[in-house]
C-alpha cells in the first residue's frame, strides 16, 4: 500500500502534467485520479479489496536521458548506476520526523558537498517527542540529501548518500 506522502507526490505530479487520468493497483488497493477542466465535477476514488490478488510484477519506465558527448545512452546509465552503488547510504534507525537542523532558525547540520567524519551529526529524527541525533558512522562527503526537512521517515529509509573516503 502506498504511503500518504507518496500519494500526495503522485497527486502533485499528475496535477503538474498533461495526464488526464491515472490508475494504480497494488496488493488489492486501487487508486484512480482524473483531472477535469474547470466547471466539471472532480472525483478521486480509492478502493481496498478484501481478496489477495496474485503477485504482479511492476515495471517502471522512464524517458531515456539525452546523449552527452556522443556516448550511447546505455553506457551513461550503467556508469551512473555503478557510481550510486559505491555510495554509503545513511538510513533512519527509526520511524519519525526528519529534521535537517537543530532548530528552525539554524543552518542544516550537513548539505551536499560537506565533508563528514563518523561521529558527525547529520540530522535529527524525532520519535515520540524525543530528538534523536543521527551520526554519519562513515568518513566521506555528502553527495545527496534524500529527504526534506519535516518529512516523515520510515525505519531503514535512506536519508543521505555519502561518498566514502
């Protein structure tokens, strides 16, 4: 079943696109979204079925990226995938709310490009009114912050990509 944040992101993507109708089914749950022109009724339908359907293989397709320096697209994709797999992923040790800074008026603990050590605090995950400082546990450079400030995170969800030293 999709998380509420994922559903919100889908709604925004559909709203910003030229897609008029979107249907999604997974594990007995169905989501149908339709965009209408002004003046028409709007309906969003979510149905949960009781029976368990057979497993369905999901295939995600993305448009092919443009060629760069006359290299074939497949080679570029392989290089990017290989590079990402070499990164260390800092994950959330609990369910909670991600905070990038110690307070709203403070700068974030880390941002992309920052050098970190194993004991560097990279964020806070608030769980049950307790602020839990999350340490990097690896020396390296922050490549990407994967979540936004104030976002709910799940146990094991990737928070940062780090290029280890």
